[in-house]
C-alpha cells in the first residue's frame, strides 16, 4: 500500500541540496504501485514528477506543486548468458555505480567507462548517459516501463528508444509518457576496451592488455580529480550542469573565427581538440574548455560557483544556496560565453517548478523552455 506524505521537503532528496516542498510524496517500491500512484495524482488533479537519485535536477525554491513519485525499485541480476554475452536486469532504483562495480567484478565489458557517474539506473536510458567514449545506448538491449497512455507495463527495444546524444524519447518526444522500471544491459564477456579519450590513451598507451578493473580504477581517479561526486560532496551539485557542444563544420569554423578575433591565445588548443574527442554526430567541443578560455573557472556569485577544476559543475558551495542564485549564475556565465564565442551552452539537468518567465529571464531559449515545461 502506498504511503502518502504531504509537503515533504525535496532539498535532502537532491544532490544539489536545493528545493522546496512537494505537495504529495510517494515512494514506489513495487512496480504494481505505479498505476496506483498515477491514479491518485489524477484524482487530486495534480501534475507528477518521477524522482530517482536526485542527481540531475534543480528544484525551485517553491518546490513542486504536484505529486512526486520516488522510484525505489531494486534488483540486479544476470538473467541470460551465452559464451559471448551476458544480459543484466537492473531495477531503476539501483545505484548506477554499484551496477558498474557488479559488472566489472564479473569481467563483463561495456559499462566500465561509465564508472563513477552519479544517480540511479532509471536515468540511464532517459539521458542516454555517456562518458569517455561510451554511451548507454551501446549496451541497452531494452527497457521495461509503465506507459501512462495505456496504463500498462510495456517492453521497449533499444530501437524504439530513439537514442541520440544525451537524448531519447524519454526526455524528448515522449517525455511524460513512460516511467522506466527496469533496464536490460547486454554486456560482452570478451575484452572491449575503449581508450580513445586523451585521459585514458595517455594513461594506458604503453600498457598492453589493459584489464577491466584497471579501466574502472582509472576512470574513478580521473573523475574524482575533476568532478565532486554529488552523493559524497560537501558542496551540493547536480553533476554536469552544461552539455558539451556538438558543432557542424560551418559552426566550428565560426567558432574558430570568434577565437581568432577575441581569444587568440586559446586558438591552438581549440584546433587541437577538434579530433581529440570522437563523436559520431558532430564536432564535440567540451564546455569545460569553453569556460576555461572565457576565464570562468571558479567564477562565483554568493553561495554558487563554477567548480575551479571542472567548470561544467555548478557548486552549491555553502549548502545553503537557493535555486534563484543558481539560475542567476547560469544566466551570467552563459551570457559571457555567448558574447565571447557565439555559443549557447545548453543545460543538462532537469529544472523543476520554475515558470516560463523565470526561465526566460535566466537566459533559457525556447527549445529549452519547451523541454522543461512541455509547451
């Protein structure tokens, strides 16, 4: 039976340590409770928010005037295997890094480069999570989800998820339709090291036969020097707040021109990174580099700051920052980047409980506002 809580403060449930109350809060521990939870929301005539590990969102200071469904479905097991592959079934409430650890300990290849990424597994398919040359879409076989349109539990094959860079149907065309309950990962029993990224290539260039454990250890060490892990950080954060830019050839040449005119001391590095970060769908320019070139590493306003070591992370430095302060800093640094480079750096986290007026004032464009508000 569902346990209903009213006016539950969301701040401690988010890694940003920011956010006001939810009108109604429900914890989902069994798949069968999903339909009941949405029925209750419909009865109350309130919108819904599906909450996982709370690591990729910023909740407004007013909170969320609706029903929060905290999905806490557990389960992690190998459900099928051959001599070549193993199929993992993972509940949406499982901590993602624990899943990676589980696979690495069993010599199952495919997600080791996604080590030390915060949050729960339910977010994996939603965002098509990626890092160090690996993407969730490379290993996701299918997902089991609750379909709010038909009030049934359905299985969706990888192809139906329409994965692209940091996107899927779950955060674009069918954003409010599905709640992911379980994710199936197809992993390899044979070594398939992905070492194309500079940090990994330099570390292992002289070492043949790199083990999966060595790769995971390296990823953890590299990430910990750059990203404060949200669940363990003294300063609250939501992980990466800004997406990297994927440019066409023409857009890249325009960026080169901007650097030539205004940031010539960084032009050589811009040109050198063109081929350093392989990406199928465009020329990837890391936002961390853009912030560095614009002199924004460690940029601070009050209780909010761009992480000095990895500026795509926005820090709630004191643990007492407000969502309003975060949006103000985001607006300011994006305006500086736009003026100096012509780039609009898109935000990565979900923004919850904000009005169109607030988002517009904070510099979010129509595409982003449509993503957050659905209209």
